[in-house]
C-alpha cells in the first residue's frame, strides 16, 4: 500500500514539475532534460561493447557529485576500458557537469517508477550501481536488488532524526536492505546502521578529502594576488552571501588590525551583488578583473573582490584565516578547501548537518559564530600564536585522518570486477 502511494506521489510530482515549467526555469530544465534521456541512452547503448563493465554513479546534485568525483575519476583510471555513466536528479548538477570527461554518458535520472526503472536498467545493464551520500529511490533500489546488481552507498551520513531510525520508519528503513555495502563518513553513522541490524558497513571517511588534498598540491599560483597580499596576514572570505557580509564588514572595520589584507569571493557573482559589496565594503576595494589589467590598482586597495568562479580553492594558499559563507542561510559551503592549506575556519550557526564542521569544532580547527560578539571572541583567540598554531594543525589533521576513502571503496569494487 505504501509503495503504491509512493509511486502515485512520484507521478504527481512529475505532473507538478511539468506545470511549473511554464514559468520556472529550473523546472523547465528538469522536464526538458528528462525528455532527452531515452535518446541519450539509445545512442550510448549502440556504441558500447557489452563485454566491458559499466559502472553507474548517481548524484542528486552538484554537491553530491563533488563527493563522488574522486571515485569516478579513479574508476576510469583503474578500468580505462570500462564505461562510466553519471546521472543527476537536479539541473544544478547536470547542467554544470553534463560534459564531464571521465564519464562516457551524463544524463538525468529517469523518474522512479517501475516502468521507467526497468527500462533504464535494461538499457544500461550496469556492473555496479553507486549512490552518493543519501539517494534512496525505492524502485531503483528494489530492481537492482532483484537483478542482483551490486549496489553501494558512498560518503554516507546518517543522523538519529532520519526516518530510518524512527519507530514509524519501517517502510523507509527497509530500503537499506537493498544495499550490498555502506561506506559512511563517521562512527555515528556506522553505529546507527548497526542499531538497525546493518553491519555491512565500512567507515571510510569523506571522499572529498582526497580531492582537496590533490587540489592543494596542484594549486595554481596567481602572481598579481601574491603582490596584492605581500607579507600581510590575509583574511579570506569564501562563498559569502549578504548575511555573511553584514557580519564581516563591521567587524573588519572596527576590530581588524590595520596590517591585515582581505579577499572576498562571493557565492553569487551577479552584477547586483558585486556592486552591493563595493558599496558597503569598509575599505578601498578592487576587483580581480581590474587588478589583472593594472596590478598597481591593488596598491590603494585593502580588499580584493573576486569577480569570477573557479579560482577560490587555490586562493586559500595566500590566507591566514578563512571565513566560509552560507551558515546564515541554508548551509555552509566547502570547509575542506581552506583547511587543506592549514587555515583555521570560521562559519555560521547552521552547520549541524555537516560532519566536518562538527569535527572541526570539537578539535579546535573550526569556530562557529552566530553574531558579532562571537566573531570578536574568535579572532581574539586566534590572535594568540599558540591557539592559532593548534587550530591550524587541528584543521589539517582532520584531512590526514580522513584521507584514503577512495582507495577503500576501490578495493571493495575490485572484488566485483569482471
């Protein structure tokens, strides 16, 4: 009965998305993209060698892709003759990664209805299915289990409040039985699974750690930014939103020593947001695009505004402290990139769902702030050399303790390799 209601809900949601597509751009992408799936699969099916293995990885969106990316790249490197299929649920993932070079096919995930699922799997015939973090589609998981296709969940995080672990969550909890193995990020997740009878679990850590360590080793140098920073300590504010800037700008103006320089890389690079930052910034500011044209413009500025996307992860090499935005909105952004350069990190109050934020708080490598007073107290603490060195090392140690997740998963996958 519940499964029938679930299937009806999937159809109803699809209908709602088609209606919303008339005026909503993302809904329009969602529906239009799925219309092309069967054609994409047909073309793919005609060009592959059925004797070669096919690994299917599914990610909800872009964030989950970043979790799965290290494994996807290594799968292609280790099994170059195999086929890699990458599916997304949301447009934000598909539209950005639809041409990802390590994947032989990138497409939307067809709706989770019995007919579409059977059709999808009959065309794809995957050697293994890999779900990233928290994707639990009932008909997909059931059919994969019925067809004896090995299915794993990677970089998973479980919390006590999830339906799996509620007294009334039996139907949802049964979905877990369709996975052959769980690769979880932390001990708590493993304990929660064990409490419900699932011991087919490995604590492997976060696959993103391997990626950020690699990125830090390969980080590009920016001579104009190095010149702007000079020998000054640098505060980097990454992926900020207006709420973050409303906290940071008064603090910088009233509490930051005059020898500090500042780099801000907003999450949204829109003309309106960039202009708002320039209008409200407490010190002279220069855009990166302007600095590239004339590096001497940085001589009169104290704040560098990054007006492009893609270079933030490399900029942390110039920093001493990092503030990561998003914690006053839906969620904090990437904490791993700055700590790969041994930077203590500061973030907002909405971080409870992020295992790395909780671990960094516990170890002293990260600081959560909810207002001006806490930000002042945090900076005062980090101004002490001993406290700073401890925070820097604690932040980096988190990565060292978590690395190697990709290798653990690959070792498991190798046991199923043809």
